C-alpha cells in the first residue's frame, strides 16, 4: 500500500470511527427512550440492563453504518478539497478516481462484513432481545408491576399499585385488581390498602397477600329490574391471600428461549425454507377456498333440483323438447320449487360472499406475512449495497462542495439519508400491503439514489463542478453583511 493510500485510508477511518460511535450512541439512547417503561422502576440489575441494550444494539447497525459512511466520506473528501490536497494530487498526476481506489476496496470489504453481520448476528440478537423482554416479565412478575399504572399478570389479572416499597418492591400500597377470565363479560374488582407480593422460582404460584380491603363482583341476572336493584355484591376483608397461577409463564427461564421466530430472527437459508413453506401454504389455501365454494354451490343446487316429483315417463317425453330448447329446463319444476331454488340461490350467494370476504382477509394477512419475509430477505443485501452507495455519493459530493468539518457536510448527509430512509420506509410499507413487489419495495431507495451516485462520481472524477458553494454561501450571507455594514455606518 502506497503512502497516499495509507494517508487517505487513515483519515477516512479516523473520521468514520468517530462519527459511527457518536451516531451509535445517539441511536442507542433513542432505544432506551422507547423502552424506558420496561426498564424504569422495576429494580432490574445492572447486568440485565446491559444485556437488554446489548441485544438491542445490533439492529441499529443498518441505520448507523450507511449514515456514518456517508457523513465520513463527505467530511474527509470535503476536507481534502478545502485544504487543496486534491489540487496537489492532481498536479502530481493523481486523479480523484485513483485517490478513491484504496477506500473503494475498504468500503466493499466493509459491505461484505455488513452483509455477514446482518445475516448472522442481527437475527440472533433480535431473537435474544425479544426473549429477554418476554422473560423479564414472565420469570419475575414482581418486576412487571410498575407503580401508577395497570399491569397485566397472567391472563386473568390486571393489577395497579400506587406505591412500591421494600428491597425488591414486594410491599405494595393502594392495590387495585381487576380479575376477569377470558370470554367473561363481568369482572371482580378488588381494592386493598396494603399488599405483600411473594414468589419463588421453584413455584408456579405468585402469592399476593392483601390487607384491609374490599371487593365487589358484578352480578349477571336475566331480569333487568333485578340487575338494577342489585348490580353487584360487595364484601370486606382484613386479610386475603390470592394465588395467581404462573405455570404457563414459568416454563422458561432467563437463558431458555421458547418464543416463535419471526422474519427478523431468520438468516437467508432459514428465510428461504420458511418462504417456500408459506408460499405453498398460501397456494393450497387459495385452492381449498375455491374448491369449497364450488363444491358448496354444486351440492346445494343438486340437492334441490331433483326429479323425484316427476316420474321417468314424463322425463322421457320431454327429453326431445329439452334437447331443442335447453331454456325449458325450468318448466320441469313447479312454482313452489322455483321459489325454493331462488331462495336457496340467494342465501347461497350471500353466504359465499361472506366466506369470500373472510377468506380474502385471511389470505391478505398470509400474503403480508410472506411479503415481510421477502423484505427481511432482501434487506440483508440492501444493507451491503447501501454502504457502497453512500460512499459513492459522499466522496464525490465532498470533493465538489469543498467543505470539510461538521457544518455543511452534516446538512447534506442528513438530507440525503432522510431521503434514503423515507423512500425505504415508504417502499416497505407499500410492499407489505402488496401494492408493489417486495423486491421493488426493498430496493426502491437504492434505485432512486443510484443515478445520483453515478452523476456525482462522474462529475467529480471529470472535475466538473455541479454548484459553486462559495457563490451560494456568499449570496446567502450578502444581505446580512449589508445590514451589519449599514448599522456600523449609522453608529
């Protein structure tokens, strides 16, 4: 490697590392803000919080890495141009394309690493992250009770406490419990002044001792008048022990993973296998819906159109007529039979419309699931390509605008990345709703910005400036300079 290549590579990597760390820290803080309700006030250990952020952080790489490459490219090459280093290179016979050669190899290598990271590390981290969130609540239910809000514990209980005390938050003040089983309309409401929460890792029961409270239960009666007279039954207690069954929750521990995988938790080979299964299932279900509707209609009409009311001799006599005029088929039926068939046809059509609507909604959900898997599949390649794309936008743009530092480059980087991210999000949403193919939805942002990268690279390597930034900045600041000069003259 020549001295020039080492110098350019060192300058870029230094800037890139600094930008990457800063942006990564900002995006992690955003994640903490999103999940603050799950972390705050639940007495989680430091190691558990670190694991939470550690498993969350890999999913930020697809956002941070392209933006870091874009910003570092603009800053590095803008600084070279601003300090006339590119002019010195060109005077020595070194073109911009030659100066970018070493960095191009580095960026391609980085994109390959990004692809491997997206295919192997991010799915595993996402899997661990989702399971950790689930297990924080399920394995240690006391942590799931945050003061001042209702917390779902199990399937039947919603618990709210005004205040938590004690070393592990086991002492509760101002307890309100809504107990309602699945499918039941009426609930039992329990209020207590104090409560004590005890649980054991070896037990499937969460024991809640309540003190000085009352409960009332809504009564279900057939007579509306009786319901108005006695809408609920109320009782008081000095102490009551409630056992909440957590057998379904405690089946998994903090290191055991029993949650079903989603598209973001699969690598390419797993996505290929899953997509094949989902597509086959979708095709079979579509054919099954079609066959059921046809079979249902045929069977219904065949049962009603019968020849039991006419003997065979009458049918033999009318056969020749029917061969000549098939429209006379209804003449074989009585008026009541015709009315009966009309009613059945109407009901059958209405029923089929309902079945088709419900089946269509179910098939749309299946198609959304398939599209999401395709988007996850293509996204792993888009991440790698985005690294190369952002470099070939940022490097020539920095050479053209001739501004380094953190001022103007940040403005351009943010604008370009917002356009990229907006188009990417728009394309994915459109593909999820089956508006466009998932391939186009995933690659839409790349397709839109690739011509810009080609144009910028062409004009920068051929020393064709697109805009005169010095002139633009001078025109923007000119009115302010006149204003300040006018004020100074008045003084």
